[in-house]
C-alpha cells in the first residue's frame, strides 16, 4: 500500500486520494481564441517522465484539500 503525505492530515493510504494529473498546467487565457489543436494539446498532451514528476492530488476521503506533490516515477515514492 502506498502512503501519500497530505499537508493537513499527514500520511494516509492511497485509497483516500484522487489523482488530479500533472501539476502546474496553465489554462489558455482566452479559450474562445484557442484553436482546436491548441485546446486538444492543453487537454490531452501530458509529460510522462522517468524520474521526478509534479502531480496534483486531492484528499477526497479526508480533509478534501487539493495539493501538489513530487513523485519519483521510478521508485513510486513521494518527495515532500
């Protein structure tokens, strides 16, 4: 079982959380002026690195907090 460090509740079991995808994405400033290709790239194109990766998580069965974490995709461990 993977333990995820919630900034409010401390370490909890992975089953209490929902993965929110890659952290740090910026929504297009003017979606109406965004081309279909640009919008598709924003929605679906994500990094899949080997090593350190910033991710968005939500503690749904706890405090409900959204937060970002860095996870090493090689070892599957979280870096606080």
